[in-house]
């Protein structure tokens, strides 16, 4: 087993007041094909007047991951960083990151996606943002 931090951002499309995004980070222990345990989650909302560029996305991810105590690498989908080559993306982060490779990393990102999407929907309903 090994430790990872799976990350997902929901809401990267325009709503009336800009871009209301929620980032979820999940610290997990995984094997090659399974999630073995979940130790911590962090959720942070972000409002941007304009579309987020790759550096804004990196800052959103780093702000959310800063609340996680795991030392595992950050795992993201390549598309979240606008399909930049991994070696370029790695240089933008202050800690180790990589794109998903294994089945367990894919499952972990899906888990983070469910958290970010449901949190965003709940917050938008509570804040009356449409």
C-alpha cells in the first residue's frame, strides 16, 4: 500500500457571477487496484470573476491540499491542468504531484470528484447561487 492525495475541482464553468469552484482533496492508502483506507478530506470553495488559468488551478489545489497531513503525492487528472506534460506540471507545485496511472488512483479521483461535486451543489443551494 502507498499514500496518495487525490484532488478534484468541480465548477470550472461560468455561472452568473463568475466561476464558483469547489476543490476536494482526499488522503488515501491505496494498493494497485483498490482504495484500502481514507484518512482525511479537505474541501475549499473558490469564486473567480474570470476563467481560471493553469496557475490559478495550481493555487486552488495547493490551498486545499495544505489542509491535508499526508505526505503522499498529489494525484490529478491531466485535463485538470489543461493537458500540460507532467514534467511541466510538476514544476508548478511546491510538493510532489503526478497524473493518475493506476486503477486505484482513478478510483481515488472519482471519490474526490463525488465530494467536490456534491459539496458544490450543496453550497450553491445554501448560498442561492445559480
